[in-house]
C-alpha cells in the first residue's frame, strides 16, 4: 500500500494480517480470508493511495473497487421569508434550496435529488408581527390585509370516478395550496407555503375487489333413463360477496345444457294390462296443476293468486311468476332473469267470479258472458275427460 501526501511525502506499507491500521491520518480496516481480502478506507483521504497486489501463484484473481463520489450538492435551509402581515399577526416560512459546494451558489433542485442521502429539510413555520395594527384609517387602506388570517392550507377537488368498476383501478384528484384572507376570499398560492404539513395524495387505488365471475353448479341427472338425452346446470354470475348479480360477460358464460348418454339400452316392454284396464282418470290426474317446487334447474314458480278485483260480479286475479333456482352450495333460492327459464310461462292473470251483486239482475253483457263462461269452460275442459269406448277393430283377424 503506497501513499503520497500533498507535501509529496511517500511511504509504503504491507498488510499481512487482519487488523485496523492508521496510515497518513486515514483509518484502514484490513480483513484477510482464505479466498479473499477486503480493504476499507474511510474518507476523506489525506493522501493519494496506490494499492498493489502481489500474486503468489498462477491462479485467476480479480480486484473489485467500490468507492463513493463526494457529494457536491447539498440542501440548505433558507432564512424565514417576509411576514405575511406587517401587523396584527401573520406567519412566515422557511424553504430549502440546492447549494453547489464547489461554486458556492444556488442551483436547480434536481441536482440535489441525485443523492439518496441528501434529505431535503422540511419547511418551518412561525408566527410574526403580532403587534396590533395602528388605528389609522389611512394605514389600513394602504395595508388592507394587515389583519390576522388563517394559515395557508391544502385543498383538494373530489375524487374522480374509478377507472375500473372492479379488479382494481385508479382515481385521482387535484390538490393545491390556498390562502384565505380576512374577507373569506380563497386564492391559490405557491405550494411551499403549505409544506409545513404533508401534501394530500393525488391518486389512490379503488374498487380493488374481484370482478363478478360465472359460477356453474353441478349437472342435473340426464333427462332419460336410457339412450341419449340432455342434462342441465345452473350458471350464475356471482360477485365478490357471493351474491347473484350482473356484469359477467355473456361471451364467457359456460353452457347450461349438453347432451348426455345413459349406457342402458332402450326397449319397450309388453303391456301387462289390456288397454281398457287403464283407469280413465289416470291422464287427468297427471295434468292437474300442482304446486311448483324450486329445484336446481331454473323453473317458473308462480305465487298465489290475488283476491278477486271485485266483491261481486266478474273481475280478475293476478299473480307473480318468477324464474327461480335452488343454490345447492348455500341452500338458498335465487331469482333469475325470466329468459333463464325454459318452457311456457304460467299465466299471470285470469278471470274470477264473486257471485251476483245484491239488488242487481243476474244478466250479463255478451262480453261478460264470454269472459265468465268462456274462461271457466276452458278450465273445465282442461281437466274433464270423456270415455267414449273403443272403435271397431281395424282388422278382422291376424291382429289389429
């Protein structure tokens, strides 16, 4: 290790063992390991240092130098600015300026941002000129704002709408430094006047919850017990709270039905009973309207009929028909859009008769007669089967 001072004095030192040494008023920390050696010298240096390495063999060696450039730009706190009022109480602030240590002059702030260690001092604030103002009207006219008024403050505009309705977005606002005078008028001022308090954020994340996603439930059993049929499933748009909602893309919606094959051959067993043994009310019983039950397939669920719209004569009844589905994972019922249910929708309005009105004849207009008897006749015919017997056999022999 060779050194040369500013006076031209040269010296040479050999570092063999680990330790801390003082060479030309500079502290040297030397550490020796089996595979490497580390030499640290704390600055500033009082002499020029030349480091030489003696190779003991032909093994590959490398030398790495790490050094810090001197900081030539530093923040410097300014004096207090003039008081905001000459009497009656005001305020004054300090600021910070970037100072070039070599030229002893103020430079642009960007030069001081190059050094992470260079921390900009925060502005200081103090009250000033607290003496009451003179009672002279002329003085007040010359200095109309020489009365105590609030300190400058940050003010912000409302947040903008979020850039995304879900999945995380950004919203922004404007933040400015304002000052209020004794008359209550607010005007923008330089930002340094508000730097005694932290500036409010101008952007923030918003709607960081997950977007609604399609949730497909389990497939229903196949619609047939043999051969090829169809099976269905409920597909719902679920939000981040687990609630049924909208907003999912129709393009990504999973299909709600598909073909299915039951590996059982289809065959028609012979009738064990003659045709005439089937009871005539069998089909009628199958077509009687039963109370609909919510299932795991979307289905129309009619509510109870309302009371008749009149207390006598011919009126009407209405009921609400919903498209509903049973959510198996939560054992709850969810309302679906009407177009999610397949098949004919049950009627939501019908005629009703509340008996003849007191003191009136029981004669009806042609329209009322058609509405009353035509409607009831339609319901009667829907459930009334008539047995007319068998026709003659289509063949005289050989089976017909």
